[in-house]
C-alpha cells in the first residue's frame, strides 16, 4: 500500500483528497497545525472511509518537527502540499505572515523530501496567478500576471521555487495543479468547508444567508462586461478536484510524467456568473437567497474560466459533478453543521 503525506489534510480540499486517496487504497499521513481546521475532521474522514488517516499536529514552518514526521513514516512515497494561508484580503494586511508561512512551509517540505529520498510532490496552485487573462478560456500557457495580492504572489513564487528545484538536477518531480473556484462538500455531509468568521467566498456566503446566519448576500457588481453584468468564474466541485489529485499522484508514482514539472488547470471549463450561481442554488435547493447588488469588490477580476483540455487529455480526468448537485452538497453541509 502506498503511503502519501498530505499537508493541510484536515483543511477543506485536503480532507476531501484524503478521502479519495484512502478510497483508492492508499495510506495517508496528514500534517496539519490546525490553524485553519479542526481535529474532528479526522472523525468525518473515518466515518466515510472506515479508517482514520495518520495525523501529526505539526507546523511546517518548524523544520525539525517536519523532518521528524518523515523519520516516523519511512514509507512515504509522495506528498501533496495543501498547507498554506489562503485569504486574499488578509494577505494584504499581513504580507509577511503569508510569505513566511507559504514559502517556508514549501521549502521545509522540499528539504525533508530531499533528505528522506521522496521525489514526488503535487502542489496546490491557483488560477489567481493568471490575473485577468486576455484570452478565454485560459490555458496553462497564458502569461502569469503581476500578482495583485501577497497571497497570489506566494503561489507564483512557490511555482518558481519548484521550477528552480527541478532545474537544479534534483530528483524532485512536480505536478502543480492550478485550481479555479473549488466549491461544495462531500455528498455524505461528513466533511466540507469550515470558513472561520464571515466568509469571503461566494458559496459559503450563499449557504449562510439561506440558513439565516447572514441577513443578505452582497453581489459585487452588475456592470461587468458579461451577459448579466455580474462576474464570471469556473466553480469546480471539491470532490472532482480531490479525484484529480489521486490521478496526479498515480501519474507521479507510475513514472508517467512527460517532464519533471507539469502544470494542469483544474476547472470545469464552464464559466458561471454570480447571478447564475444564485439561481442554480435556488433551483437546486428550493431556498430563496436574499441578495442585493452592490459596488464591485476591489481587486476582483471580470471573468475567468479554465481551458481544461490538457488536464482532460493528459490526466484522463474530467469534472463530472454539475453545479446544482454541487450546490445541494454545500447546502446539505451547511444544514448539518448548524444542527
Ligand atoms: P484550508 O485553509 O481549508 O486548508 C489548509 C490547511 O493547512 C488548514 O487545515 C491549515 O490549518 C493548514 N496549515 C496552514 N499552514 C500550515 C502550517 N504552517 N503547517 C501545517 N499546517 C498548516 O484551505 P483549502 O481551501 O483547503 O486550500 C488548500 C490549498 O489550496 C491552499 O494551498 C490554497 O492556497 C490552495 N487553493 C485554494 C483555493 C480555494 O478557493 N479554496 C483555490 C486555489 C488554491
Ligand atoms: C467569486 C465571485 C465575487 C462573495 C478567490 C481567490 C482566488 C482563489 C479562489 C485561492 C466573485 C463574487 C463573492 C460575495 C459576491 N483562491 N462574490 N459576493 O474571488 O473568484 O477567488 O477564491 O487561490 O485566489 O481570490 O472567489 O468566492 O470570493 O468570489 O458577489 O459575498 O463571487 O465578486 O465574482 P474569487 P470568491
């Protein structure tokens, strides 16, 4: 049985990926410092898979503690690196914390992998690095734009660190996955997204408004150059996203890479406007969303959706779950956690 180290494995995307890895017969060791997640997530994973992953409460900024995990689990064959700070707005207020956490965690992980002869890493990147692309849908070869937030810049720098490490002649092999907008929850409603405080992202704000936790959803702008004037994104189901990680890990372990660093867009290939997402939520759940059009949010781009043809062809992976089913899963999760 292959052992995979999942950093940030109790977080939103990490927990769903852990489930999919375990259901594919892999053994998972999680590293998480629980700064943005809860230990109880492990119970949810156990309830779904019938088994608990190994869990190490470790901060990746601590190199000694990170190395100790590799010593404890000599069978680790590959890593998936989710652990990072991810709030765009907060990163503008606390840039140093973002650079320290997101860069140092990756560097420590790569150092540990080198020392313990682990070559394979899947890295969580983001469509934020494309900024507002000139051509749509956006392909992996679209130019990387100057980052508009320290968070976005950490993703660009992390990709550069990985590129330089591979170019140095090290044995490290990388698949960087650029996620578009991950949404939804596991169909069991045993794991899902747990935003702390007021959510910045659209879907948790919709479900919290529908359940009465927030009075109203602000729709940021209806004067964009889009069919209904609201901004367009590519919303990808988190379980579809998680499955792509299983494919990527197998590709690395089976030596199927065409080059030592590969990059793939992970999205559905379809853009939806904010107003379309609200309508889809209402029709999927029968709930009304109290919303109001307000001014644009600073820093937002107008539209972005993925060209997924390379991921589809090379990985043999495709997003399968439709938006209504996805939003129903988010709603079921919201109802479960408010009980
Ligand atoms: P999340 O915050 O739910 O999960 C990240 C986990 O990492 C948390 O459990 C947190 O406690 C842990 N963590 C953070 N710093 C750590 C450290 N120094 N040591 C150990 N653990 C640490 O976030 P998520 O939404 O699951 O995102 C996972 C990854 O995907 C991140 O790298 C994020 O930047 C990237 N990403 C997310 C999105 C999105 O919209 N959610 C989009 C694109 C990319
Ligand atoms: C989606 C759309 C908002 C909230 C962010 C990060 C990006 C990536 C994914 C990590 C936008 C609108 C939102 C609300 C609204 N993360 N909206 N009312 O901004 O596309 O991307 O998450 O890498 O880096 O920037 O996602 O969910 O915040 O917004 O109208 O209350 O919904 O304006 O058009 P975004 P989001």
